[in-house]
């Protein structure tokens, strides 16, 4: 389990919650996601998605994956098949001072967008999905998005190889 605090350290815990190590950092990270022996995170100081672990080793200089997109809030991030799937609220002039309250009472649509970002070159596209509340990767490598609109719930499966969405 990885966590980062404002003290600019990354903390590595085992599955029982016991602290294994503290890694010094020059930033504050959030929204960690893992694929095999790589760990990606959002670097709040650099406003960029970075790779902080490669081949199971922490990088002293994290590699920037994407810094062209301005995120107001990232709700979730998944690494799968060489891409990052980022469920985020993009930063716009309209929401510059908005506080997002993610309560349990109901889902509010804040204009969330799902970005598909190529890890190798940082190129991205947005997926044609609306009203997405969550994203999940299954153990067998499938990617799912959960949507909500007007008291109706949706489950989408995204075929990463064919770039196809099934409702």
C-alpha cells in the first residue's frame, strides 16, 4: 500500500498496515495506480501524471507521462495495457473556484471526463462516455465504467484493444 503526505515522503505499507519503508520525495503524490512493476501517480507540485516506480524500484527522478491536461480533480486512475485511464474533472475557467463535494446521498455530474493516456508518448484521447461515477479494472484485464443519470444506472465495458464501448 502506497500513500503520500504533505511531508514529501512516500510511505510503503504491507497488506497488514505495517509500515515497511519511507521514501523521500520532492513532491506530494496522489491517485496512485499500479501495472505490473510500475507505479503511476499524480504529482501535485508539477501538475503532472508521473511514473514513480519502474521495474519495482523507486525512481529518484520520476518520469513525466502527461502534463498537458489541466485536472481540477482526479477521481480515479487505472493503468492497463500501456495506458492510463483517468476519470477526472478538467480544470476550466468555470470551475476554478468550485469546491467539489462528493457525498453519498446522490451522484452529481461535475463534467467528469475519462482520458485514455498512452504511457509511452503521453498522447491522449477522451472516451465517449458521460455521467461516469467510477471506473474499475477486473482481474482478467477488462475495464468497466459505472455511470449514473436521472436515477438510471449504467455499466459500460471498454474493449481496450478495439477501442469499443459496450453498454
